[in-house]
């Protein structure tokens, strides 16, 4: 029977403090939890009764044993969870400063085992037949995981629902310059993109790309199509974003090898 949810790439162990409001240097006790957003998505789906599996790799260590067995306890199919000898299973520490400050500290160097996922190891039939495929941007940060994800996306060819969690974390990239092209390729195979405001601001899904619109020839009245609506088409109010005007100036890091993008605004001539 085809899986309803199949997730790929990032996995690890979250080590979170049991004391709040203090830094890691002062914490005395911790809790151990299954980590990695794709793995957590598979667990959530399984807990709601949807057949799910995760495609990833762990290290050959006790934390790897935990990651390989814990999802099964929630009903997740772990047949696609492999092992790699390149490094131990990654861990992530967190500080908890309520109500909204939760710094994360990732230990994934020199290279996490989930980035050792190879194209030839994929079950492409399972990839294509799954109702939902969920991948993240972290898996694009290094080879061979990058190739594995792009092969999976190309083979799936937008069958079912393909979710791309942008998951932009610059510290995972040795060179952030080429990242935009890899994200663009993944997005071309994606039906749903998930990202927070920061990820959108750096241009992941193009919310900061100017879109040509009809020019308004008069600044008064409301009968021209280009002036219809709740706000003017020109000026800061012409680009409302999440209920407030917003101008995005952040640009993606450029390298000498990248061609500069060009955007043209419409004119009234």
C-alpha cells in the first residue's frame, strides 16, 4: 500500500533543558527528544493515523539507535532509515527563554550522516507513489544528499503533493552563493512551499521580486482598473505584506560565477 506521507533528509536528537530562563552553562538536567523537522512531520502524520515513513541516515552510535527505533514507536515506517560511517548522529541543544526566545545550537560537523543519502539508495517507486512527499532545504546543502533530493523530485514529477520546507539555515552551507539555484530547481518540482518570513525575505520564493502591474495614468478617482482595490497600486501601499506595507531590500548572496538577475518595471511610455 502506498504511503500517505514520505519525508526526506534532516534527522537528529534534540537535547533540551528542563530548566527555563537560564543559559546552557547553568542548566543541570536535559531531556532527549527525536529531532529533525522531516522526521517530526512523519511522526505527526503517523500519530494521526496516516501511514508514513522517513528517508534518512543516522550514525552508527547509540543516538543513531534511538533515532532508528523511536519513530517506530509512533507508527512510522523506518525501513528507509539507513546508517553512515561519516560522522556520529547529530545533536541539537536549545536554550529556553520564555516567551519567544529559543536559541538553537546544532552539532552537525564536519558532515551529518543524513547528508550522505545517495540517489541509488532511494526507492523511487515509493517516492512517486506517496500521497505527500516532504523535503527540506537542508538536504540541498551538500552532496550526495542534494542529488538524491533532486532525483527524487524529478522522478516524482509533481505526482501527488510535494512539500518543500525551505528550512534556510546558512550555517549548514559551506558556500551559500549557489544555494538559490538549487532552491529554484527544487521549487520547480514543488506544489507547496513552506517558509517563515525570514526565509521569504532572502528571496527563497520570490516575494521580493517586482511583478509588473498595469500603470495608473491618473492619481485620482477609482474607475481605472489599476487603481481598483483597497490600496493604491503605486508606492509603499502597493505591496502589502501580511497586513502591513513592507519593502524588502535583502538580496541573496552573490558570487562571481553567478549572473546578475535583471528585473524591469513597467513604464507608461
